[in-house]
C-alpha cells in the first residue's frame, strides 16, 4: 500500500508522460496496420531519420547562421516538414521500372542517417544534450508536447475515418484502384503524410526505438489475432496504447529504461497473440 | 496502321433524334488514334489505332513482355500516351481485373470486403459505403458464382475463386468496360474454361464491353469477337475481327513460326508447329 501511495503521490510527474505515451502507442499502433500490410516497415525508420535530420538542420541554422529556432515547437515544425515531406515523396513514388520503392526507402534511411552524423559533428553548443533534443525524454514531457501529440492523433483519426475506404483500396491493390478511377497516388500520399506527421511528434515523447516498435509490433499482433480488417485496426490501436501504458508504469515502478520496457511489453503482447491464435486454430 | 472499323459514320451525319441516339449508344467508349505507348521517353509501340465499342469483346494477345499491359494501361488512361490521341466521348465506368498474383493475400479481407471495393470510385471520396452498395457487391459476387462465399477470407479462397472474386469486384462497379489482365494466368484447364465461360456469359448478358489480355491465344480464340496482336520486339500491332486474325499467316507473324488452326466440335485449336520457322 505504501508503494502505491508513493506512486500516486508522484502522479503529477508521470501523468503527462503516461498520457503522451498512450496516445503515441495508440496512434502508431493504428498506422502500423498499414505499415505492416504494405510491407514498408522500414519507412518508419527512414522517416525517423528524416525528422532527426530536420532538427539537426534547424540547430545548425541557429548556430551557424544565427536563425532563431531555439523554441522546441520551431524545431518540431522543421522536423515535421522533413518527415512529412519525405513521407509524401516516398508515398507518391510507385515502384519504378528500374528500381523498387524499397530502394528509395533504403537510400532515404542511409543518406539521412549519414547527414545526421555529419551535421551533429559540426554542432558545438548543443552537442552534449543532442539525444534529448532529438528524441525527447519520456520521463519528462512538456504539456505542450502532449497537446501537439493529441492534436496530431485527432487529425490522423479524422482523416483515416473519413477516407478509410480509399486508403485501404489504394493500399491493397493500387493498380486496380487507379484503373477504376481511384486516385491511388493521392491516397497513398495522404497515408504516408499522416505517418510522417505522427513519427516526429511521437519520437519526441517516447524515442526512436518505441516509434519503430509501435509501428510494427502491435499491428503484427493484431493481424495474427484478427481475421478481419476493422477489428485489426481497433486491436492494433488498443494494443499499442496498452503496451505504452503498461511499459511506462513498469519502467517507473521497476526503475527500468522507459522505451525499452514499452517495446518489451509490446513483444510480450505479440507472443500472447501468437499463442492465442495457435490455441484457437 | 489504321484499324478500319472505327467510328463508321461514313461522313454522313445521322438524320433524326432516334438515329442520333442510336449512334450515341454505339459510339466507341474509348478511341486511340496513332498512339505511341511507352514509359518515360522510351517508346514501346507506335501507330496504335484502336477503338472499343460498347458491346466489344476484344482480346489482346502477344508474348510475355510484349507490351500488352502497357497498351491496356494506355487504353484505360492510367498511362498517358507518348504521342497520338486518346479520346472518350463521356466518362467510362471501368471494372478492372488485375493479374491474380498482383493482389496481396496477406490482407485480412473477406471476399465481401474485396468485392465492395468495386463501389469505392462510384461513391466518391469521403462518402461512406451504403447498404445498397453492399447489396450491389453481393449481387456481383453472386453473378461470379460465389454468392455463398461473402464472409470467406480472401486468402482462404482457391486460385480460381480469387479470380472470380476479382471479377466480381470489377462487376460491382456496374461497369461499361470490363478490362482484364491475364485473367486465366496460372489456372488449370478446367478453371480456365470456367473463367472464360463466365466472361462470355457476362458479356452476353448485357451491354458490357470486354477487353482482356492474354499471352495464350488458345484461351481467347473461342470467346473474343476481335483480336489484337501486340509484340513490341517485332514492332507488331494488328487488330481485326477474329476470323481474319486467326489465319495461319497472321499467327505465324506473331509467333515467328508456322501455326496451324483447327476447328473440332465447334472449338478452335491453335498449334504452333514445333521447329518449323515461318
């Protein structure tokens, strides 16, 4: 009881990070269904790198050119620009006749990664807390980040509710969608754009590793457990939120690294889904 | 190369409202004139003139990689021609059936979910699928002979059932033009016959133009009204009525070797002769 009292007494400290983590898990869990089914799991890695590159560019502009980007919302805005711009590009480019779309994803990842390293190498003033600037800290989340995250989640939720039939058709069978008059390029671009919006804001709260995990593991568990598309979306959203909540609380009470604990919980949920499916079949 | 069958107004305008209405009904859905198809700046085939009439049954035949799919994409307007003109008098509702193995069976969709996608374009962006849309989709699945498989996961269907589900999705759009890309690819002979019989029945049941591509002449020789031969490597583009196109001389040009055509019990059989160059 005493442990619980201590825990509750500290709720003002963990409340906002917990809410932000749960929103991130739910948002990325939902989008992850598309990421897994479209077989583009490395898009999330590439977009995380691109959003990081955006922050590095902002910091370099401040240090070298004297451009005022100190406020975190400005940095986030530039990260969003890079991430959503990259997402739009990756989403609207179909497979070419010479190169598959995966080549573009891979090149975006490695080139953005290399530029992040080169850019970070030239930073002087903020080098010591670069990791916290780029990936945030799930232990201490500013309330404005929670509002930004909630706003992005609401926007993504509305867009995907209104245009679900178009995005599903364009994702499932782009060739037929185009032939039958559905603008597959537009809807794929919209999907990638929403993924590009979600990644930087979620990465600031939970970090890069959980972002990648939440975009793949809850959706994979939901797709193993569910035979229908709508329940799969609902289950992936719920599992993402659950993994984030349980992971966050476990890391708090057991004094474990937050992101890694969330990912481990998500992995345990996937194992449970596989077990349930094996028993049911 | 001109097709010679298109838009046969003969230069004389129709004289009355009834004649004009009839002409409008029979006007080609889509017409391409002296079109060059290709990707980027690379031309695959030039001089393509082709029209698709409202009750057409056109089979586009040629070797693998011969440019058939590119031609179909150009015809449907999803690939702009490099030169020439593509025209349609009014918007054409297209039902499209892709190659079966182009559709990802990983998705947790039922046959009903897949067929209902055929209603998406007709509903318009952001508008919900209505119960009557689902009803039309159910009817389409029934027309494809799978009315009792509405709830069956798409990935659990056999190859032939998947193909029929994709045909049903195209029909759910209530199309004027049904376009199919290698619809019998990978099927055993019985399933191929069944799929082609279905297409013939659908074509016969109403005003539905059918354009299908196949690399197997045998599969279409007993069903299509018109044939088109496409082979970008030979620069070959020919289109005409079935009887004209099934002549050994035409076929030999397509296959680059002697070809025999036989008719037995009302069915045509096409035999490329082993070892004999045309």
